[in-house]
């Protein structure tokens, strides 16, 4: 159930480029997290400059107007190594697909317990996937 929220600056990404980015995200999720191909949930936020503001640099990274902020929410339980591999795969695939600097992809991962998600009908279909206690 990864949910990808993509935030980009208006005018930087046309429909074709957004589609390439979308495919790269889904490819990394399938490859690294082994999600089913029909497990596809993405929201693309294309924001005007006054609503998409960020620092020009942070922690040695320099950002351009092409910076992508990618928020991924998924079920908890994957090892740290898998999450690190996902960040590497996302960067490799998205950078190649949309031709940006590797620094221009900022990724935030959020893990949630299965009982906190309903895929419809008021059911928590993944309630058995819980955060370790």
C-alpha cells in the first residue's frame, strides 16, 4: 500500500515528464518492496512558486527549481536495509527518468501500522501488519 505524494514546482514538469516520474516510482516500489503491480496509489501536487518554497541548499545538497519532494507512506515492518535500498533505487530511477540532479530528489518515508489503513468498506484489510511493540 505505498502511497506516493509528489510535490513539484509548476512549469517544471509537463504531463509526459510526470508520467515518467510516476513509472519510475512504481518500478522502484515493485523492485525493492515487492509490491503487487496493481498496488498503485499516487498523488501529484503541482504547486505555484508561492506555495512550493524550499531552501536552495541543505546538508551539502544544492536544489534547483526541478526539486521533487517525494513522500512515501507504507506499512511498517521492513528492515532498515530495505528502506535504504528503496531510497537509492528511487533516486537512481527518477533521476534517470526525468533527467534531474541526484540532489533534486528529496524523499521522506513514513511507516504506519496496518490497522491504520482501510482500502474501502470500513475494513482494515491489513490489520495483521502491525508495528513491532
